[in-house]
C-alpha cells in the first residue's frame, strides 16, 4: 500500500484499475500493476538509500520480465 499525492492510500489493485488496459493476460496485467506500484512508491515515499536501491532494482526486473514476455509474444505471432 502506498499513499498517493492526494493523501489517499492506494493498493496494487487500485493501480490495476487505473492502468486503462483491457483484455490483457493476467500475468501481464499483474506485471504492469507491479511496475506502476513501484514507480508510485519511488515517487511518493521517503525511502532510505538502501530501500530506494532495492525498489529501483525490483522495478528494473519487473520491466525486463514484461519486455521479455512481449518479445516472446511477438516471436510467436511471427512464427
């Protein structure tokens, strides 16, 4: 859970609702929610240096997984 700019607590489920995407596979939707949640956490929270570094690393891993999944899907369509 994070607190948004308006002071309202937002959960990853709230973030899924704000992504504006429809008919995505569940794993892709979860990955996008994780990325949105981590970006919001990095923007909104006062993190220590260690916590910030861990959040940045996790964000990079989530984005890499989503990119790899997109590449696999693209290759499957081409085949």
